[in-house]
C-alpha cells in the first residue's frame, strides 16, 4: 500500500476492490412465494403480524400507570423521548397475561397517527411461510373478539393466525381507552 494515500482514498480503493470481487457473487433470488412476519403468542394461540406492521420489538419497559383508563391500558413509557402508550393485548381481549414476565414483549405499532406498544405473552421471532399455506377466513367464519383483526392463518405444525396491528390501531374500541 502506498502510505501517501489519504484516508478517503484508501477507503475508496477498498470499496472498489470489494465491488469488483462481489460482482461475481450470485445474488439471492427473490422469494415471491414466501410471506414473513413477527410471530407471537397470546395465551395458547400463535399469531403472526406482517413485517411492515411492527416497528420494533421491546422487552417490557418501565411505564407509568394512568388514572381513568381501561384496565388493559398498562400506562405510558418513555421510548427515546417519545411517549409510548402500553396496551395489554391479552387484557384487551379479556384474557390474563402470562405470569412469566421475562417472556413478555411489546410490539410497537406506528400507523397513521397511532404510536402504541402492544404487550404480548411472548415473541417467537421472525416466521416465514409459503404463500400457498395461507387460508383466508371468510367473514362468516370469523367469530369472537379478535375477528376483525385476524384475516386468516398459515398452516404448519400449529396454525399461525395472521393478526393485523394496523387494523387494531384503526379500531375505535382499541382507541377508546378512557373509562
């Protein structure tokens, strides 16, 4: 190496060599037949939220409780200077959260004017499914409190229900947090 090169010139040479060597590497073929989402558990049921609907996954943050709100509103947390309302998704649907606090996670949803954290029993991680294994639910088959948020499921060793956090954020019932 020539020691009279500036740091910028040296970095530029390294960049050029990397690009030359990478030109012959095969690119990963796009997989349009695959669907990916963030897997999570509520009670005994497995769900998956579309990748684009989850901004972030957090450990359960410290939060301040709020007076005059429904019991499933846990409070607000400070997330890098922004107030993040924390909602208990199990509580919203009338179920108990798992007592195992170490497994609980918060899925952050940011959609239109809504910025909220949704607490779940456990996050399983990134899940990939074959598009052909998706079973849509007709409106007549949807039932229960989660019906407007679950559009179908993917078949695997257990069924993974596709849960729309954006539909949850648009729900007047979910947004109606005051007592």
